[in-house]
């Protein structure tokens, strides 16, 4: 029976090999600290954290995530270790959007289980307010036996204050190294999927993800891009169905509509932004399946106000299903290995069983049981993967251009859209256990963070691929592909692309953009060109910010371009001085809210010469690669996903055809 602990309560532990599960409503950092009999941490080598995730008897997650699984082997701990503290911390707000204190999120939940899944004790950490780090619980040794205690001690000063309170001499240095490791992982993280229902059957799931605003909705949230006629920001708040009762009166932002009580009429308790309670049309139904067979998948079976939103939710559902079934398989394999090791250890610990055929028979039996458990886990994984493959086969052809691969026939009938889509496909994601399944990587629009296309070497490259010029060319071609897709999914004239190529080294790769005429101006060259483009975009952000803060969005200068702006920088930081780098950091931080976005093509190692000056810029951008690389982590279970860039098929003219239509629509002013 599970012991539900309260603060200060303890409970005995009957197993030595444990798993500690952490669930939080937001990505958190997990740390495990070893202590002596007095609870003192003797040095940084006594702490397992994302920068050093393994210690003798301990293993923690390498990145911040909403769910964690920590492995603890009490028998493998040194004799001098008498305490194991499980610490949780919020990533620094400067590393990206997120809460600044535990009081702003759901209470974290921590559970201690055996390797067989049996839960020994659990603890919900309540009562937190301004704390940013907390000692969740503590495993401690008392008279030769181990127990778990619920602690719940929080610290407003974060991990640095927590380690200082634990008398660790290198408290600040260790906290900084953990923060650096976490920011590196956040720069390589997939956008969090929308929340899922508790029901695991996605064929019957409900609308749990935040619905997108319908294009016909009368009112919306404050725009996230430039002022003027801006499409509503997807995911900005609760959505209602399309207005069906004709035009509705609009009121200033932040002001409430006049109440019916003040005018003497009946009080209307309906949501002020929902003019109709009509539910969305039902999703398509799957054809009947043969008896005893699972239901056949169908494209768009998720909920939503449009087929686009249904497909978006369905793609993220496939992402979660693949992550979930892979996590279950890995956990089962780890349990089988641990069980076999324990059985072999017990066999060898008996002197009478070390000789003769008895020991051989015991070893063979342990290996057979391990193989049986792994086979069962693989059967379950293969069954789930077969269902996902069948679903991908019907979903991929049904995707709209913004979600589709470049080889999808939907691009042959491409027309410039009248409104922006919910999201954009930046490539594909896969896991090694399911190499045949590719999940579209969708990023919500408008963009909330810029992109860093890495032109340096990656761990995925073999020894034969060493030409740095080829890597830079591939990186810029990938950036051109992303920019072309952004131009293709926005209405005509609502997305503008600027290119900075200081040395002119990317002229060949930029040909699709320059020859089609979709750029706002020819690529800027030299330090003077860099300064000119950055100065104009920085001034634009300043003007928009002043207009929005002053509530005078209509008072912008005549001829002001209200479209979304993208700055593509090649061969960064060549041609950039300290002033230009600071302007770039300003655009990365403040630009998205004003409709200015960044896409940098750079080698992280070559950019390291700027030192700490570039660290905030690196952390604020989403790192992508021009080649397949297992560097992206999800904030849900922390898998290392292999990212594959969206490549145009060799010899295909689809990219040039799409850009030609975009340029024609911009010239004629129509979509």
C-alpha cells in the first residue's frame, strides 16, 4: 500500500533499487545530492545534476522536463553516504518563457517506486510561493535501514541559496554550472505539446489542447506581432466558434462591455467572446474495422474548430504516443536487465551454487527470464508502432502545405493563402526504436523564438564528412528552405525577409530567394550593410513598442510596414562588432513581440570567441541542424529525438515554383 506522505513524515523502504518519479506542471530541473551523517555535501562530486547526470548509485535527467525518472541504487552508494536529497528547481526565466516561482504552477508530485513499479511512498509538495528551488524529499540511512522523508523545504534564491544552506563551499559555481547545462538543453528542446486527456485512446480524446482562434472570430487577444490588421495570435486564450450572429460591437482592449444590469435588461452570463454556443462539427469517423481488429485510423480524428486544428492536435497526439510507448519499452528493458543482475548476484553470493551445473542452470534461467521480459516489451512496442505507422500513412497525405513535406503533392496545387496557419513544419522527429516513423515537428505561429541553424560539425557526422564549407552550404540551404516555407504560408505582403551576408559567401545558396524577387532588398554585404539592416529593424522594434505601450498603435509613421519581419544572418559572427551583436541580442529578446524574428546560420564553436556576450543569444534561439542529429529533447519525458531537416527532393523545382507564385502575389497585391 502506498504511503501518501505529508511534510516531515517518513516511511521505511523495503527495496534498495528505486525509481523516483517527478511530475510537475512545467519543466523543472532535477538534482540529487549525497550527504554524510550530518547531511553535509562534501563537494560538487557529491551532486548529480544535468551537467553530471551519473554518480555511483545515482542517475538524473540531463535536461529540464515536466516528468522525470531518477534511478537510485542504495547498495551502490559509498559507505560514507547516509542521505540522498532530491532537489527540484525552475529554469531561469531568462532562458525562455516559463514561471518564475513554484507558487505560479501546479504542486509538484514525487513518488518513490521499486523497479517493478510498486509505489512505496508519494508526496505532493504544497504551500510553495516565491520559491524557485525546493528539497522535495530525502532518502536517509538509520540503523542500517533506509527510509524516505518528505521535506518540502523551499528557497527563493534558487539552487545557489539551497547549496549554500547545505554548507557546500562551491555553491554558486555549482548552481551556475547546472544553469548552463540546463540552458544548453533548452536551446535544443522541442516545443511542448498541447496537454493531453487522461484517456489514452486518442480515437476518443477530447479537446484538451488550447484551441486556436477561428479566423472569423469577432474579437481576440492583444496582437503579438506588429500593430494594425494583425491575425489573431493562436493559442493566446480561450477560443470560441465562428461568429454566426452578424457583426458584434467591439470594445477597447482591457475594457468590459456595458453590463445589462446598467441598461435595465436581463443579465447575460455567457462568455463575452463567445457569441455562439454551437459545438464544432464532429470529426470524421473511421470505417468499420473487422471483428477483433483495432479501429482503422483516419486523418483529422482529433477535436478542433477546423481540419487544420484537428490535424495539428493529431500530429502532437502521435508525438506523445510514440514518446509514451518508447518510454514504456525502455523502462521494461531496464527492469529486465536489473532483475537479471540481481538474480545473478544472488546466485554468486551462495558458495554452494558456484560450482557444478547448478550455477550454470541458474544463470541460464535468469537470462531466459530477461529475454522473455524483453520479448514481451518488444511485442507491445511493435503493436503500438504498427498502429502509429498506419496512422501516419493516412495523416501525412492529408496535411496542408504548412504541415506537409516538400515532396507532398499538395504543393503542386499551392496557392498563396489568405490567412496564416496555426503552425509550421520545421522538419521531422524520430526515435531509434521506431526508425520507420517520422513525426512532423510543428512550431506555432507567429514565431515566439528565433532559430539557430548550426553550421558546425555535429556528433552525427561520420569521419568522411569533414568539409566545413559543405556544412556551411548545407546550413544556409536549410535556412533558405525554412524562410521559403514561412513566405509560402503567410498571406501576400504579410511576411518580409531580410538577408545579411557580410562576406557574400552564400550567394549560390541564396539564389532561390534572390532570383524569385521575394526579398525586401538584395542581401546586405559588409559591416556597413550589417549596421544598416540592424539599425532599421531595431528602430522598427522601438517604434512598435512605444506605440503598443502608449496605446497608440494607429499613430505609427505613414508607410510603416505592418508585416512580420524575418532577418536571416549568414556566416555569423563575421562582419559583426560588439554594437551589432548587442543589437542582435535586442532583436532576439524584444523582436518577436514586435513582429521581428531571427534566423542565424553560425558555428557555435566559432562564435565562442565572443564569450558570455553571446550566451543569452544562444539560449534564446532554437538550435536546428542541416543534417540528421539526435540533439533535440522533449519537455515531456526527456527523450533525445533525432531531428531531420525539411529537405527538398533532389532535382525538384517545387521550391522555385512556390517562391515564384509568392513573388507574383506580392507584385499584384493578391493572394
